[in-house]
């Protein structure tokens, strides 16, 4: 009976240690996810700005005349 209790105590300690490790890993992953989402949002904003600038640049180019007119 004593050995069974010691074995159970050891398994519970291992389980607690594993849970703490997983909790820490989960927190790390949540922080990395938040950072990645922030970076993705920044890239979307940058893409929108660049797209608007390109559209403005294209609009400022001289238009080609149709029907072979010079």
C-alpha cells in the first residue's frame, strides 16, 4: 500500500509539472500569435497604402490616345 501511494504521488507530481510546462508553453504561443496578428495587420495596412500610391501614380500618367491619334 505504501509503495502504491508513493507511485501515485510521483505520478501526480509528474502530471503537475507537465501541466505547468504546458501552461508556460501556451502563454508563449499566445504571445507569438498576438505578435503575428499585429504584424499581419501592419502588412495589410502597408499593402493598402502602397496600392493607393500606385493607383495615384497610374492616374497621373499621361493617357494614350485611342484610334492611332498622336
